[in-house]
């Protein structure tokens, strides 16, 4: 069975080797990309990522570029970048149960027998019920030997009784992405978030013991992750108030951003949500890519996806302030055959407080299939 999990070492985090040897799916290949000695004409054409198939720049945008931005980009943009294939997982009952076990929940035998052995789909989304067998989802100081963590049992499973029973809402895609919610451990709207230090320590312990962190990840930072309306200010404005924290790990392929792994912690120091949008990949081949100047021209020609202000019938002046390369992962549940480099472009729009953001394929158009 192909496993879902990868592992890596990052700053202040080390994955346990004993866990990794059973479940590790290498996300990065060793050595150079397959087919790198091919000539450009020999490279197979690629399907455009789903994000770009029916996208287009609104015709009212007129782009300018901040001085020096293109010359800076030309020094760092390579002539070629690796395109990765996205291998598919077989979505099985064993895979789901192994995944639950990784986060410290042993699926009850009575429930396991109700699950299909194999799911012929692009993703599997279900609720599993099990016993909390490890403290990966909770802060050690908050859980005593006699505590009942959660007691939420679905009636369709029957009369199952016991301490430390939990429910996990899980979605696992065939490309390796997943989400997991611990039912009943949501943030308290009346409570306060954990400190950044505590949230980071909890997340680091979780990734160290679970082995779920994808290979190539680095610690990105800690921020607020859930908000409720706060008290009204003296000026009558209601400010939002944070009630949870999230710890973000950024994955990189060849030094370029390529997805994230996120752990969210509520005010009781419980991990209530874990999210991975970092697809399993293996090197396919190196492809020529657009220069930064060509990328901007392609954006003007409607070969990208743009989000920003829009005014029907008007020509809006936009200034490009940032242009960089990445491996955009797209929405977690959308199937991708390949993971291709993309240009991420953003800037301001004259007369608007909000700016624009754009994505477009970086692989040269002659290597992409026609729509």
C-alpha cells in the first residue's frame, strides 16, 4: 500500500526515524529530473493546471511595472524549472485507519467494519470514531489519567461506551492532501487563544511524533486563526478578537514555495484542525519557462487568473510590485496530473485600497496543450 505520509527535519523539529520508515512517501526525487537530457522538442505537452483553463485577465487592467523590478527578476528567474508528476494514492480503509492512528486515535473495531475497504474516488471524506490513545492532539498538562476528553458517539454505530472516545472528521485526497477536524475541540468564542509560544510548542510536538509533516517543509510562523467580534471602540468601531492560533509550515520544491502544512490550536491547547495542501510529487522533466517580461505580456493577453477590483467598461491602472515563482497547489480537492511552476504577480490598483493578485503558468505556452 502506498503511504500518505512524508517527513523531514526543520528548524527546531526532528521527525522520529522509527515512524518515518513505515509511512514515508518520498515527496522529492533523488538526483536530477527525469528526462532532463531531452531536447525541448521532445518534451511531452502538459495539460494546463485546472486553475488556468478558463481564466482570463479582465480587459480593463493596464499594467505598469515598478522601476527595477524586471531587472531584479531577470537575475533570479532560471531558464528552466522542474515539472513534477502527481502520483495517486489508493484510498483504502487501512490508509484512513493508519492516518487516524498517526494522530493518536485508534479507530474502534465496531466502526472499522462499517467502512468500505477501498474507495474509487478522487477523495474520501468521512467521520471515524476511536479511542484517544496518545496525547498528540492535546497539551500534556491539560489531560489527566481520569479525564474524559470527548464523548460524541454517532447513534448509527450503536451503543459504544467508554472513556476518551473521540470523533475525527477527515478528508483525504488521492494526491496526498488532507484535512482533519477533532469533533468537539473547536475554539471557544468566549475564550482567549493560546500564546504563540505554547501553540508553537504543541505543533512541534505534534509533527515530531506524528511524522505527518511533508518533506521539504520549513517553519513559516505563528498567527491568529479564528476571530469573533470584540468590544466596541471609543469611536464606535467593532474590532475583531482572535480566539485561536495557527502554526504554518511552508513546503519548498527546488527552493520555491510549494504548499503548506497548517496546525490550528484552540485556547485550551487542543489541536482542533490539521490541514495539508502539499501534493505528493515526483520529478518528471525540466521545462523552459517564460521570462518575467514574457509573463507580464502573457498576463496582459489574458493567460492568467487575476483577482482584484473590477469596474465594467473602465480601464484601471495597475502597478506590478511583486513577481515571483512558485508551485501553486490549487484547491486541495481538485485533481492535478502535474505540478507546474507558476508566476505569482501582485500590486496596487490606482484609486482602490485593495490591490490585485495574479497567477499564470510559467511553462512556455508551446509546451502546454491547447484548451
